[in-house]
């Protein structure tokens, strides 16, 4: 069957003169459907039929020169007899070349770091919303040809279309492909020779992008996308409105941020009338003594405005709020109505204390409620608290002075200077709500010349609590890890006198208790007395983040007095050593005697059967004490053999 010819055979020759631009416009109007069909056939079938239809129309519509003064296409060489060809035929050849070139460029793959060409992206125009446009479906032969065209390259499709649909000779096809940017036109012709099927199939309605069926798109997916777009626009509108609101959304200078949600449970948690309040004498008959048994105290427990501001700031802290939280403590809003522990005036501030079962939350604002003064919001984790851990809370810390709110079961309070172990405790006055008088905060004493701790009495028990920069004071204990007890006798107070100044190493780490116990006593070489080895372990509320310090305390006469801190021989974090799970500890120091001689001293807990030193200093000793001669600057590696035969290294 001879090839179809919609235009004369001489139409394969391009225009060469500027005046032929008008002829190209006329050719586009006359042969628009054929140009669109060429573009549709050359475009890669992977685009899908709907996109190929729209892209083919776009290629044909943009095939004209960008301006009337633009010169004709110079990339296509003129045939020898072009001078005798009609300008209309030359105009059509020019448009066809631009359509073929653009269709081939559209089929090139997108590179990751290369800038894509415009034809590689979906067309801007024409656009059809809500419909899919498809050419008419024909028979099995057309479907087989469609599949064959999908399996070959773009230059092969272009060669087949120019040869079969346009009826161009092979030489003319090579010239057109070369001008369109094909690197090897003869190879494209050879590949096109392998395509089966009648040439007349290319003129069938299957490949006519101007005679179309209209079908609806995926309606459920379109509906979901529409709802998603509407929701996104609504959220954008709300966010923009909030950003444009003056101030913080609750009036000039408000310390709480704009209310961005309206949830029934959240609103109830912010209602001062819904706060849980424990009666005054409930703790005497309650099954447990912890923060849940604390009554609501203070002279402003009925001030709904203060409580409302405190709850709103907790839920939505604004920019003017100074917020802090101990490690591992979530700082989110209340999950329900919290328990009110205290609301009252302390010094120049109004303070509110809440408990939500997991956290203690402290809110403080200026007494006159001036928003310009800002507000403070502090969070502390207290889950698992018992009567001892719930014995007191920090209610105010200001200018180096601190006040505590004591539990209702605390019968008395006093101040004890840890660095004066032989001195008596000083009575500390409390008001009717349980708030103590101001006492010096430990961090306020420059150079660690004193360390005032809070001593509380509960029945016959006397306990030491100290401030480490958080809402909950830290309990100080002595004794082996298996049975720690409150600091009571003189020797324990003397060891704590030399340990207190090491406590800043665990400050603001969410510490719940610190236990310090002597695990060995070692005679010093050259008869200079006996030294104590102590292990100090800080436990946290969250369980992780514990710290262990092994310290060496030389006799007070050699080290500068009873208040001189011990030397830290080793330290570790998140280690089970010196704890209930693994109560063993081994550490060593390089020590200089009064005679000017250096020694490596090491001591282990009672689990050790022998100690060894290697590295810069070598030595071994049976038992859990080791003293080896050394030189200044020597470094030794210590390990020990346990009674069960296992070997362990020193604390690190």
C-alpha cells in the first residue's frame, strides 16, 4: 500500500525566507490536525494517552516562531531544488520540524542535577479539569502498533512517522532527523525497518488526538484531594489570622499564647473550678503519703483569676514566660484537671503549685499581676514519690535566698550547715501554710564556705534535704547501697562535710537522692594516718542519668581541715557501680607524702580479693588495698580480682 499523502511530496522542504512566516501561520491553520497527530505519535507512550493528547496540541500550537521577525529555521539544510518549491510547502516543513524536535526533547529522561527543559514537563495550555481526553479505540492491529511504538526509541518513532505518514524518502527523513537533533539518523531508520504493521494504520482514529472521547477522572480520589486542599487552605487562613493578631491573643502583654484549640477535656483542665482539692486532714487517714495527700494551702486558693492565668500559661506559655524543666520531664499542658497544692503570695511574687500525678508545676508572677513583669513556669518529675520524697518543695528562690513548702506531716524544720558537722541545727520558722522563712541557698555561698541544708523532722525521723536548683530538694543519705539511711551520727556528718562541695557536679540533673558511704579505710604510707575512700551516687527521678563519684579523703590534718572537699578519684555516668545492683567500686589516686615521695594508692570495696596496677606503675597486693611507689606524673591502670574469680577494672 502506498504511503498516505495529506500534502504534496515536496512539503518535506523547509522555508528559507523571512517572508514565509506568514505562510507558516497559514500552514498551521490548514494542517493543524496532521501536526498534532505527528506530535502524538512521536511522544513517548509512557506519558499516558491523556497527557500525550494535551502535549501534542501544545507542541503544535507553539511550533510557530516566537516573533514575526524571527528568521526561519536554519538548522534544516535546504534541498537542492528548494528554490522551486511553494512557500506554503516550506512553511509546513518548518512547523513539522519544530513539532518533531520538541516531541523528541519531551521524551528525554529527566536528570537529577540537570535543569529540565520546558517540553519535559506537563503543558501549561491546553488544560482540561475533571476530564480525561482519549482518542477513539480501534482494533487489534492498532493496539499492536501502539505497543510496538512504545518499545522503540523516540528517533525510531519519528523516522517511522516521517516515512509512513508523511511519505518522505529515506534521505529526506535523515535530513529532517538531523535537523531535529538526532545524533544518528541512519540508525533510527534501520530500527524503524523492524516495525511491523501497515502504514495506513498511522492514519487511523486510534492515533487522532483531534477526535476524542471524554471520560471522568478518578472521582473518589478527586474528592479526597479537594477536601485535603480545602482543609489546607482553612488551616493556612487560621494560621495567618493568628499571626496577624496583635499581642499574644489574650489582651495586651498577656503571658499566655492564643487559644488555638477548643477541646472539651482541654477546656475542663483549664477551668479553675475543676481543680482537685484535698481536704486539710486527709493525709492522716490516707492509704499513702505522697503529693496526692497534700491539701490545698495558701491565702489565694480561691483566687480564680490567678488560678486561671496559671492554668492558661501552663497550657499555652507565651514569649514572656521563662520556662524550665528537669531532664526527662515533659513540659506539655495538663492532661486533665490537676491537683492544687498551693496558691499564695511569697515575697514579691504570687506562686501556684500544681500536681498532675507525674509532675510538679510551679507558676509564679509578680504580686500585682503586671504582665510586663513576665512569668515563670517550672516543671519537675515526681512520679513514684513516697512520704520522704514528698516532704518539701521549693516555693520561691530569689536573690540567693530560698523558701520551702513543707508537707503537712512535717513537724519541724531547721537549717544545718553541712560544712560545720559539729555545729547545731538552727530552727527555721514556718507560717501556718507550711512555708518556711528564707534561708541561704547553697549556690549563693561563694567559694563553698558554707552549705545550708534543710533538716525536717517527721516523728522520730530527722532527714537532710538540700537544694540543687530544682523544685524538689534532694535527700542526702549515708550507708551501703543495700541499706541507705538518713545522716545521723557524727562520723556521717563529718564525711558529708567533705562531700557537700562536690554536689554541684550533679546540679540541675533531675536528682532525687544522693548517697555517700565509705567503702574502705586505708593506712597511708610513711605513717601519715588513715584515709577514707567514699563512693557518692546520685539517683535521678527518671532512672537514667545517675552519676557516681569515688573520692579520696586524706586525714583533715593533711588536707586542710574538716571542711576541705575530698579528691575525686574517678567518676562515671549511668553506671550500676556503687548501687543496689552492683555495690562494688574500685578507684585510685596519685598521692604525695609529706616526705616528698609519690605513691599510687588504690582501694576496692569488700568484694575484691586482690588489686593490680599496670602501665606506668606496676604492683600487686592481696586484699582490697594497694600502695605502690611511683613518680610524679605516672599513670597506672587498675584492675582487681573479685572473690568469685572475675576480674574488673576501676571505675570510669
